[in-house]
């Protein structure tokens, strides 16, 4: 669905390239994540993919067509959410959606159903000026779905959401995947990427350090150790054992047979641990 080769970009008037020769591909129906700290080049890459920045070198093809050569019809087929949504603040939520609905020539979704899908149906007649950031984020998300797009670009889609609404958003994204949509997520939220993404790309200083699935990365980088927390004579203790030796480890067998086990954990690396190891950079 998306194929990028040796992409480079510098903002007008700047000598230094913010994107430095990156290459990647995204398959149809895949959720692909760009992960990295602020200023890494994630959002710039997304803006190139959606056609806002065209003065790039290299090749950026979406559905086998070079982005710099695409016309306005391209926006009938994609959906985009930005981290900082803009709406007509004196319009209600429904009035905003009806306005943006009229901009499309293709068949569009029912705004009421979209509002219901993210828990905003009770606020359809409330002016957006009275919305919290989380409510605006949800409204921004469903605005990107008005035209039933084939490809959806999401920039920090759960920013500003409480846990309950964040869960609604993540479930909605997975529903879109099941419908065969291709989804590109730009974020520094490693937990979000780990839960949703089929593959992730670590990007720092305009370069991609690594591309793989979260599952593969964690398997490769995790310690092959099990940590057990147990109770011994009213005292809570911990012990560690090598994962590949558990069946033959007499101490482990004796421990689980004769003590109250409180917790058992494999020492899995998090995506943030792996990101720091691979790039030498944190996420701030």
C-alpha cells in the first residue's frame, strides 16, 4: 500500500535534512507505527505521506502512485488526524461533521453513528468550544473516518484521553484493521504501539534504526529469566531462575512445591527499553 525509498527532506530555508534517507514499506491492512521522541522526524514523514510536503527527494508511493504527483482526489481516499485538532469552535460537534462531510464527493458515513461509536452522541449539539481536549481528540478521530478511507494516518490518537476513552479509541482502531484498513500511527506512546501495531519503526534524528514487530523485538531483547516473588515464614522474598532450565532446576521445583507463590514474571523488555538500547535516546 505504501512504499518509501531513500526519502530525504529539508524544510525550506534550512540546510540540515530532517529526514535522512529512510526506506520502508507498509502492507495493505497493516497497522504500522512510527516511534520516536519529539523532533525525530515522525510527523514530517507523515506530512509527506499525506501530501502536505512535496519538496522531498527519493520516492514515496501510495497505491503505486508517487505522492508528489497526486491531485486532490487523493484526499477522498485517506483519513488524517493531527495531534492538535482544529474545529469551528462556535459550531456544535454535529455541525462540524456535517460541514466537513460536504467537502467530499464520495459517499460518506452517518455523522450520528460516528459520534455514537466514540461516546459523543450526547454531545452532538454541544459547541466544540465547550469540549475538553479528550472530546476534541475523539471528534477529530471520527472526522477522519467520514469518507470511509482506505488509509488512515493517526498522530498521537490517544493523547489527552482518560483510560476508559483511550480503550474505546484503541478498540475502534482494531475494528478498522479488521475491516481491512491500512493505518499509520505516529506516536511516542510505546504502550499504545505495542498493543496495536503489527510493525514499528524506531526513528531518531531523521533516520530509521530498526523495523520489526513488537512481539519479535521483545522476544529478541528479553532476558530469559523468570522472577518469582514468594512468602517464606511471613517474609516476602524474590528469586530468579533461567527460563530454559526450569524443568531441571531442583531449587525452582522445591520453591513452588513448598512456598506460597505471590507472583511469577518473565523479564520481558519493553519497547521503550529496546528503543533506548537501539537508539541510545530516550523518548522525551
